[in-house]
C-alpha cells in the first residue's frame, strides 16, 4: 500500500479539533419571558453525548469503525492505514470533500477521492483476516476426503477452510499462489496470515527490500536495476520492523485501560453534575414556595445563575470527554493499524508500511496523558434571617474548585546576578533559552537545571522577551532597540521587524503570524493615560501588519505579555490594569480575568497556554501561578514562591508538557506538569 505521507497537524491544532465540537441545542440554556415551572427547569438539563461502548469495552480488539463505533461492515483502508466502514466513509467523503480530496477523520492526512468513492479504496484484508480467525475453530477441512480433518487455515479469496497440508498445496497451485491463508495461531514467522507476492516483470517471488528505492523487489530486479543499491532480505527486514513496531504498540496498548478509566470517571462526574443541578433547583424552588410570589422574579434570576454555572461545567466536560474519546480513538486506531499489519501483513506490507506506521504510533504517544478534570462544588446558601426579601436575602450561589493539580520540581538553575527572569523559550530535546534582566545574553538550559551554553547578542541589544517555534527558531523582543530579532537554530541572528514603539511580549499564532505587545513607554511605570498602547499582528515573515487591537477597543493600559490558545483566543496580561484580557482571534473582547474572590490577580506578567488549552499566568505581586481552563475559568493555583524562587514573572510549557517558571531573583524552576 502506497501513498504520500503528509505531516500530521500539531497536537495543539488536533486538540482544537476536539474542543470545537458544537454543543447540541438541548445543552443551551433556554430564555423565556416567563418564570419556568419546576418540571420545565429540570427538563432543560443537557443531554450529554453518549460514549460509544466500544471505547469502554475492555475486551475490544479494535474491530470497530472509527466513525460509527460499531462492528466493521465492508471495511476500507485508507493509504494512512486507518479503516472505516465503506458506507460510513462514503457519507463522510460526501460531507467533507473539497477540491477532489478529503481529510482522514483521524489523522487529517488528505487523500484524493477515487472515481467510485469509498469503494475505490482497498478492502482492509487485515480486518477480514481477523474476523476469519474466529470462524476457523472446530470447522472441517473442505478438501480432505475423510470429512474429519479439522481446518487450521482459511483462504480469504476462496472463502474455504483448509487443513495445514491442503493449505500448503493451495498456495503452490498456479491459480492460487497469491491467495491469503489465515490461521488462528501465528506461523513460523510469527504471522497469522500467509501470502506470497510475485514480481510483475519477472514472475519471481519478492524476497528483497531495496532501501534506496524503498520498495520490495525480486532477485532479478536486484541484479538488473538495483545492483548498486543497499538491500536486505525482506523477511529479516520485516522482522526488525515488527520488533520496533511491537515496542510502540505495547506501550500505547498498556495506556488504553487508564484512558478508558479516565473516560468512565468523566461519565460519573457528568452524572454527578446533573444530580447537583437537580438538587440545587429543588432547593431553590422550596425557598421560592416559602416566600410566595414576592420572590418569583428573584427565583428566575437564581435559576439562570445556576444554569450558567452548570453550563460552564457541562461545556468543560464536553471538551474533556471529547479529548479523552478522541485520544482513545486515536491511540486505538494506531494500535489496531500496527497490530493488524504485524499479525497479518505480508513482509512486503510490513516493509512498505514501516515509516507510516511508526510515524502514527509516535504521534499517538504524544497525546498521552490527557490532562485532568476541573471539579467544582456549587451550592445554594440561604441567609440566616431576613426581614425584606432581596436578592441577598433570598440566598447565595457559591462555587469552590476541588481540582488538585500536582506539580513536582525536577530541577532549577540560578542565573548569575539577582535579575528578573524576563522570558523562557522552550526548544527541542528538553531545553529552553532563558533571558535575565535586560541582559543581551541568552542562556540555554536543560530540564535538570544545567546550563548548556550562553550566547551574547551584542552590547547594544536590550532583550525583554523570547519565544520559539517548532523549528527551534527563537524570536527576540528588543525593547530599546525597538525591533524583533530572529535567532535560528544555528544561532545566526537577523532583524525581522523594525518598530516605532517599544515591543514587550511576543507570541506566535497558530498560523505563524507574530503577535506583539507595543507600548509608547519603555517601562510600565512611565505609562501615561494618553498613551495608545496596542497589540499588533504581523505576517509570518514580519513584512506587514495584519491586525491592530487598540486600547480604545479593549480597555487595556499596558500590555505586558501575550499568548494564543489552541481555540484561537488571545490572552494579554495587562500589568497596569491588573487583569488578563481575553480576546477573540480578531480582537473582540470575550471577558477579563481578575482572579477569584479568594485568589485575586495582583500583577499578571508571564502568560502561556499548554497543549490542552489550559492558561497559565505568573502573578508577580501575589507570588503564585494561576491555572485557567480553555474557557478562561479559574481552576487552581499551581505553585507559589518559596525560599529558592521569588515572585514568578515568566512561564512556559515545553513540547513534552514540562512547566518552566522564572522568578525575580534570577532562578528558573522546571516542574513535572500534566505528566
């Protein structure tokens, strides 16, 4: 099986596709000009998406379609090795095709639509073989004369059962030498399906793999056209590939039970949230009946508040459930594709499919783990006494988070001097570039807190912030120099953008555009109310301004740091205003985060987003780190200042999910986070 291998989208964009599923209309709060009855309120409970039983079944052997989550019916395999029912695939193609191609529902690799739709893709012979193994046991060989010999193999093409002797003869016959014989138990080469492939030109069995041409060949092909190429016996090469694939399969498969347990946990919590909602509404109704008609208007107001808070929890659960469901589907499919190929694929199939299968198994491992479920206790509190019925006397709704997020320090580093850690830019292999004060030097650290190297950008460079892209290019915000510089992975530096104002925080959007916080004054303490401080978006090459978000539009005073979340929302820490502005991708205001009643935001500085859409904010004044969910709702405090690190100022999360925090005293700490 061949096909162009296209790079999968990043985890962040994949996660965005999980959380982008629209809620059903029943999950939206109904508005009404009249006060709903008690039964009407309860009937408005959200209908949560049912989790397919295939995802929770511990005995599942990956024999279900990734679109309908039911048993395969006429399975078709795409060039990326993902399989779906032909009917499901046809419907999906009809709904999503664009310009003659469509994206695989799972890995998003695009494939051309065949002339006859899904029927144009090859049948998944591995799944057919897997299903056939279930029917061999206790059947009789259909060619033996005695009518007693038990069958041990099954021919997929002839749809006949054979004993071992008859099966061997069957594969030697000219008309059936290319057929596929399936066995319940692995043969001498560890495979459950036996087949032979022959060279179309020389009619000789293919038993060699050419590494230069990346294709199976016969001996005559090697002697004639591949004489100077590096080749290997295809059985030996296939066995090496199987060993490599098996290690990845075993690792991912060992994770599936815990993933399924997480999904069950979400289901249980979902039921608990609905139960809480019923209880709270009953409690409010009892209070309402006691105070009669005088408080009917207030009752509606409180119901609305309850529905709003519960809606936030339901939205959060839908996002997390979809994430875990997609993770199980993704990991299961990768495991299935690899196991099918390992168990039933010919040497040719295994050799050809090595790179594609390994690539997808590696992509699946990047999805682990899936994070945590934010939990809150929502209660309705009645007042102790009341003379006049007001909103405060009717009751009060409280919401307390009960989510515990564990962060474990694995290393720290002290940059010489006592200066502020202004920026941290993670790069590959567990490393990160760190800047301290307005010093022109960049320090490269590893996760254990060891300094690997230091480079100096020049005496005249005033560095304020750094960020990086997936190719290890580092973007440097030079404050007094009023420019953005680009440092490539070979440590060559060049000017990327020259500006009229002072650049502070910078970030890369998912499309590769550069987001820049621009200020009229070089420091926030020199801010004047007449200053027009803005956030600008430059094109990928830094050649032109794509968008400008003005202070007048979003009421921000001094934008200090900026980050884009996986759903496209933009988070801007406003040091002077003491809040984080949450904007849509085009600069429209969603809301402002100022903390909670017990955890007020002091002076927000560093801000970043992880691969699951959580937002992490360094609160310099309050000496702590705030964790928000993708909706901008407070979840937990991650860590506080201690005797080693003072006043967190910078935060970053690397590609492997480790949290880096920089303080005011030149200390960088690295934490195990979401792992």
